[in-house]
């Protein structure tokens, strides 16, 4: 991916094999946030790809399940 995705887009950092939410550009890196919350990490843009439909479905299911337990993500 050479063009930054929209803030909130689900992407995969292939270096770390982690799904995250795009948060913005920080210098030469993209800032990603874990889906369930937590500490953001920096990823090299050339190592980030859009999440596929299965990965997006998994993330959305995790969000809905957390809300049903009264958790905020």
C-alpha cells in the first residue's frame, strides 16, 4: 500500500502479522492500533496491506462480542 488508508480502516501489518486499525501517519511510518484497544505501534507502509473480508469479519465479531459483555473498544 503506498497511499495511506482512511483513518479507522482495518489493515494488516505483515511484518508483525497483526491486524490493526489505521490511526495516521507518523513521519515515515503508519500508526496502527490493536482492534481490542491497547498500545499503538508503528508499521512500515510497504509492509501493510488491507484486511481481507475474513479478517474484517473477525474484527467486527470481536467488537460486537465485547460490546455484548459491556466492554468498550
